[in-house]
C-alpha cells in the first residue's frame, strides 16, 4: 500500500471518506455501545490529566459528545479506537453507554502513525512518549528516521534528538516523563558519557532547581580536560567544541597536542551517522 503523507495534516492519512460500506454515501456517524470499543493499543500517550478528564466528562454530561470518535471494525460487532481517546475515557466517566463514532478502514501502522501525529499536532505528548512512538515506528514497522520526519512534518535531526532521550538511564527518563527536568536539561546530560555523572547532575538539577544554562556550565566543568594548558588555550577548545556540538547536534571532543590533535564526534546508530555525514558533507557545498 502506498504510504500516506502526514506532514500536511491528519486529513492526508484519513482522507475525505470516513465511513465504510453503504454508510460512506451519507458520511454520517453512527452510535456504538462504549462496551464494544476497546482502547487503541498503539496509543503513544500514556499520561492523561485526571482533572482535564473530569472537566470534559462534566461537559459531556451537559452537552453530549460534540465531535465523534473514530474507530475501526474488529469483527463480531467489536471495534478498536483509532482517535478520540480523551472523549472516549471522559464519556465512560460521564456514564454514557453509547458514543457517536466514525468507522474507518485503517492498518496497524496507520493506527500508530495517526495516533502519533494527532498527539504531536495537539502538543499532547510528553517528550518520552514521543520518543517511544518514534522507536515503535522504527522497530515494529521498519520506518527510517527520514521516513518518519516526512510523516510527522519534523526535521530529521529533531527525530534523532528525540530518540537519543531513550539512551539516558531509566532514572533520568523517569524525571523527564514526570516533568522534573526539561528536554533542554536532558540534551546537556547526553554530553556526559558517564552514567553515574548523568544521574548525579540530574539529581542536582531537581534538588537545587538548576537552570538549563547553569546545567550547561556544570557539564562543561565535568567534561573539560584537566591538562596543564594555558587558560586561554583551554577556552579556545571549549568554544570550538560548543560550536560543533550545536552544529552537529551530538557530543564532540577536541584533543590537542603540540603538533596536531584529533576531533571525536559521537554517533548513536547508523542513521545518526548518516545524518552527521550529510551535515558535514553539506559544509562543502
């Protein structure tokens, strides 16, 4: 099946036709029993704000479900949720037994793609949820980072940086998920190669309320080589490393000797290496 393009919006995946069979002629929603609808197993969003759900449930009790959910048929009069998880949950909380829904023929991969793009466009996903969704597209559906970037309408470097969050220790991933540290903090922690130092600095960020800028300064002190060079020369190499890190979006180390030196650029998987090569080769154009 030809891959649909999501970067231009949800309609690119869903198309104009909503219902199946004879119902496509009217394009009207149907009423389905909530008990016959199972949650979307590809839903990338894990955390749902309970207060927001309660408020939505209260609104549904008064006004009903204004926008139908989207489902797909699972056979035997059973359905699986495609879109509208918050409306679905809130409707159950409101005590509804039926809910308005559109039926759509959609594959497993499109289920994940749609759930991902819906949440990204509405800024609903936690950074860790977004990263895990990208990882599922790669592992379960064999999409490349380049293909994902086109699907979700984001730069490939953004996809790569998001996936790098999964390389952090579990303790730090939990901090990100719980919004105790920001993605900006996490990017700086990734410049530290030592796991224990990453966790130690993450704990300092939380305990002392350290800003991203302050974290950057602390990380530099940790990774700065302890050589007997002049302060002026050390500052030069640190500045060059920073410029390369910002340009390449990865950890860069410069070691200098009397007659020369070397630049070490880290990559985390073959696709990340390809991304770096494209950037560096493009410098000559």
